[in-house]
């Protein structure tokens, strides 16, 4: 098996242990893989506040964007080492399940791109901000259920 994509899932964007960044960097260099730094955000108080669909989407996009910017700061050292790095943040909960869903999404997108070009696309220090699905059930959000849940 050839590993072309490594994910560093970080539960807290303000604290990414230096040894974890170093280990992922060494592994990516050895495997010639790209790195995805991933975080999921879910703020129940945002979901519970009465809001229109547009207001909720705006709050979620603001939270995702802010987390992404903070997560990007940690990737600068990896980019400086010549590694291909991207930051992904999703509105999702719980964290462990969000990581699994992101891995599955990444695997599917890599397979699609390989079929199209027989190569894994480079992501030269780009970012990937993911907004919530358009089919969010506001009633479930207000009850504290995440937007990506399959319940």
C-alpha cells in the first residue's frame, strides 16, 4: 500500500504538540505524502439560538473560518520544510466520528482524482474550509444535534 495522504487530527487548534508536527513531517517526507491538518468544530449554543437559515450559516461559517485560520498557523513550519499541507475544518460532532467521516471523504476524493488523472493532486499549502451541508435540519440543530449526523 502506498500512503500519499496523512491526516493530523487536532482536537484543539491552539495546541498542536511540536513532537506531533515533527513526527508527521518526518513521515510525510519519507512517504512523499501530503498532510492534512483537520479539526472539527461544533458549538451547541450557536445551534440552539433561534436564527434563520442564513444567520445560522453565517455563524457556522464564521466559526469554521476562525478555527481554520488558527490551524493554518501550525502548518507554516511544515510548509517551510517543503511539504504539501492543507488545513480542513468542518462543522461536525463528536470529534472521533468527525475524523472518521473526514478520512472517508478524503479517500473518496483521492479515488475520484486518481481516476480522472492517475495522480493525487498536490495541495501546495492550500486550505479547505468546509461549510455545513445545505440540508441542515434547524430543528435538530436547536436540540443540540450536529449538522452532519446521520441519526
